[in-house]
C-alpha cells in the first residue's frame, strides 16, 4: 500500500546528492548541519528524537527505562500526527524519504528509532550503506494497513470513501473513525452512535463490492455526539 522508500543516513554526501524532486529530506539533527548544504530543502523532524528523560536513562545505563520513555514518546499525539504525514506521503506515492541524523555508530538513537518505527508502526527504515541487507533495506509490515489507514484518514489525507474502500472488511473500524465519519458523511436518519456504526458498516460492505457507491442523501448537519 505504501509506495516509495524510507531511509536514514548520517552521510552528508548522500543528502547533498539527493535529487531535488521526488525525495523528502527530514532532519533529526539538532546542530543545523543541513543548513550548510546549498539547496537542501529539508523538514525538521527532531520531535521524533528521544526526549530528555530518555537521554538521562541512556546515560544511566537503564535501557529498559529508555525504551519505555522513547516508545511512549513516539506514540504521543503530535509525534503520531507527524508520522501519519510521512505515511500519507508514502501512500500518495509522492517520493522517497531520507532521514538525516549525525553519528549513527556513536549513539543508540538511530538504532532505537529504526527499532521503534518497525515495532510500533510497521515501517522498517533502511540504514543506507549498511552491509546487512536486512538492515539497509526498507520494508513495510502490511498487517499494519488498518492502522496506517486510520492515521491518514484522521489527518484528512484520504476521504472516508477511500478509507472504506481500502480498509479490510474483516477488521473492526475504530470508534474514533466512526465518530469522524459521522461528521464527514452526515448520515441521514441516525439517532445515536449505534445507528452511525450500522450506517458505516453497511456502507463499508457496499463500497467493498462497488467503490462508486455513495449515500443517496445526507443530513443537513451531523448527529451531535
């Protein structure tokens, strides 16, 4: 479902020689190293770095506490929305993504970032230049498709109809999605959240059979939940 590749590197030459189009550079560097590269159009992504509490745990040699703090950090709403935007970029096939971070071999940050992105979000970020094919390759865990669709629907990358067309029929649609669809689709004649759930479930089944199916009428305003 996700198109394009996603990598990480500490090699400034890779960043400098990256194509100007079809590649999005995201900086995880806090020292402004990419500011020295001419025509390097990058997005700051330091919100994805471990917070100070995790770094303290690292300096204390407490890997368990580090992992707990960092994984929790990457699941916070702001970080989750940032990651959702990356998933949306890959979903739309807009190009590849390359993260830049300094000194990969000297710190655990990049390795932990790759680990948690794989385990929390099903996205394995390839480490450019690594000799192990498993480490240098980018790949996606398609069992995470329902989660990806939920994330990119929540930030309006896809429409409710695209969501229902792509969302597996045997997967439970989360309550948050049901609530958002109530406001996006304004189902007619519903009186409570259970009615909305039934409406969405029925539409889901019909769109899976014919992706051009649309409700005949809509309510003037969504049901107030």
